[in-house]
C-alpha cells in the first residue's frame, strides 16, 4: 500500500500524458489564436461576421469562416462579406493554412509579404478588392500553391520573377490591375493577365518587344506569280475537302444521335479547369436554372434571405417565378468543380424519403449553385435550441427518420455512400416534421468490398470519430456521429457545454447511476413519456460511440435495436468486452509498481503511440 502512494504522482503524470490524444479535440496554438484576432482587428466587419471570434477562447475551430485540422487552422474563408480595412501581417503566423480567400470585399492597403511564410498554402484568392502596391516577391516561396487570384485590384509594378519557380500552379489570374513589364514564364495551364495596359506577354493583349511577328502582307513578285498559278489547283482541292468534311460531319452527327438515344442517364459537365462552364448540362430530369432566375428569386443573393453558411458555401431562401419556395446552395469556391460533380452525382443516385431531394442546378463561369426544396421547419440544431424544447415523440421520430436515411446510404446504395458530416445542423425537418438528411458535400463513395478509405480529416468538431483523425473513414465514422446526434436528441438540446466524448461520458454516468430521469423536465413527465425508451436509446448511443470502432453496430442494426430487437444481447456482450478492456488497462497500470520502473523503461516505451 505504501508503494502505491509513492507511485501516485507518477501515475497521474502518465495518465495525463495519455488522455489528450483520446479526447478527439484539437489543441490550438495560442500564436494562431492571436494571429486570427489581429486579422479581425485590422478588418472592418459591418455585418459582424467575426463577432463570435474571442481571443480568450483558445479553440477557434468553432468560429465562423475558420476550419481546422488536427494540426491547426487550415482554411480561412472571409470572401463576399463586405469587409474593408487591411490585411494584417500577422496572418503569416497561420503556418498550417491551406486556403485563404478574401475575394469580393473592399479591402485596401498592400499585400503583406508575410504571406510567403504560409508554406502549406495551395489556394490564395484576393480578387475583387481595392489592394494596391506591388505583388510581394515572397509569394514565390509558396511552393505548394495551385490557385492564385489577384485580379480586379489596383496592384502596380511588375509580376515577380520568383513566381516562375512555383511548379504546382494550375491557374493564375492577374487581370484588371495596373501591372507593368513582362509576364514571367509560369507553369500554370490557365493564365489571365488582360486589362493591364502596361503589361505584355502570355495572357495579355500585347506581345513583348523581340517576340516573333507575323509575316508581312506584301510578298515578292515571284511568290505572287506562283500563287496565281496554283489558284486553280487550290480551288479544286478545296471543293473536295469541303465535300469530305460535310460527309464526315453527317456521319458523326448520325452516330452521336444514336448514342444519345441509347444512353440511359445523361450526365455531362465540362471540366471548368480546362473549358469553363458555359456549356450544355444535362442530368436526368433535373432542371438547369439560369443565374438570372436565381438572382431574381433571392433578390440578388440578399443577406436578408441567408438561411445559413457552412464549409462549402452559403444557403439562401428563394422564390421562383412559379411561386415555388426553394433553398439555393451557392458554393464559395468557384473552382470547386470536383466537389460540385460529387455532390450532383451522389444526390442524383440517392433517392429516399429521408434524404434531401435535388431539384436542379446553375452552372456558369462564375457561379456554382444547387437548388433544393425549402424545409420550412429548419434544422434539428435550430429546433433543439428553441424554447419550449421539442417533445419526446418528435425527438424520437427524428432519431428514427435520420437512421433510416443513413441505412439507405450505407447498405442500399451501390456503391454505398459515407455521408462524412452527420450532425444536428445537417438534419432538416420538412413541413410534416419528417427528418431529412442533407448536405452531402463531404460524402464518399465506398465499394461494398472495401471496409474503409483514407482521406484528410473533415467533418465537424464534436461529431468526428477518434479514428478519423488518423485519416480512417468508414461507415462506422457515420455511426459514431449519429451516436452523438442521438445523445443530443435524448438530452433535448444541442452543444450543452459538451463536445464529443465528454457528452458520451456524462450521459453514460447518468445511466450507470440510474439518474436518466434528470434529463426529463417536469412537463414531459406529465405527458406520455416512456423511460424504457430513453434507456434503450441511451444504450444504442453508447454502442454507436464505443471504442474500438470495429465494435460499433451497422446502421441497420442501430435501427433494429432502437425498435427493441436484440438490444439487450448486444449490450451485455459489449459490457463484457468493456470489463475485459478495463481489467487489461488496470494490469498495465499496476505494472508500474514503483517510481524506478519509469526510469528503467527505455525511451521507445515512454514515447510510443498512446
């Protein structure tokens, strides 16, 4: 017993070192928090889009327009917010930043040279502002940069030669500035530098001095005589060529018409990275809306019609000419063609009463938008925050409806679909209160013979399964997120001071101590409230969020257990496995029975994965 008391300080240290990675939360560098606050202070935000940014809160991953990974801030998207002011040089301290978009604002001042410190940056969009001064030479240090958009500003001086050392360029745009000199040789497939009267070279309207010019119009007399003698021959050859081309065109047109009739599903979007979007588009029975129709429906995407904003874009309420009320999702990144194609393909394949139906889309060279039916009752997240709270029958209906939608995605689609961002904000309620699973922006296809895929960490903090942080994405990650959603429905409110595992631990403690009745208010107790139903749903939620992820049930099993089929057998089996894991963990801790044991262990054992 005396030895255990001596071990206690070292045991506490060991457990604290091991607890942090298990929480699934991102520990944010305070330097990045300070940098974000400096960015906020240097900008003028008339719409208070950054009002929730708080320097005292060391986890900015929940702030609007900020996206994090396990390393730190990876996306800062402040485009189209009516911002003015300047860009703070402190932005160069966001060392993990991959996407920086400040387009379509009224920002002034110079581009800070500190942007050259963002070695992970692959997308920089400062277009359609009032920036002045020169393009910093330090931009050439961004060796991972794919897209650079500085068009429609007041930039002057030459384009830095250092940009020619960036070998990852896909698209650059310097158009409509006051740049001068010669455009350097860049590897980008798409280059645009028009609208710069003092600039010459690739992408402009002017050739630089010394470049090869076209041949003069006045040829020599000898050449002119030979040309006259060849006129008759050229005329005959031209007639034969025209006849051959016409015959070939007729044949090709006939083959194309035959293939078009035989094709079952018409689907074509030309790649915007190579061709632009002013092309024909057809996808089954979906309607293609013009940009003018959507502008008229939303009053020019008026902020008063904004329903919400997410990582991929903003959603506006609109009214079409025929009186139909719709929700229009306007993608932020005008170059997000792959994501746009995925969302169209996935939603067109998935047809179920508990999945959001796509009505049509709009594609132009500057806009990508999707049109959905309007859900008058909003999202589950918004309804859980309202008072009085949702009654138990409605919450139970939402749990069953969203589960049926996920069962369809996981087990009835081929290939099966992983949603990737299941949360209360992505469950909508139609006019009858039916749960509708929405937002397939993060969805992944997965063949039924494959158990998981590896991808970058995406989703929403608090709903992300622990294994997702290592890049492992499977149907079980959706099951974990659904378990968190189920716990929020049980508690009757969302984000009740908890996130992810903390919420699981709190409700599990109430269950173990037989105190689940504390979750039910007095008004609900007077109504037809079945405690057994709550206990069963709590057990299902705990099973959905269990570790390791291989022990989580499939969504079809989740639906069966919520209906009372097989829940007790599954629960007892899980408890036995949990007791076995706890016993094993205790034995490992007891192995450290003296302080000296810590020093006898080699460095690999002390610093290995935890």
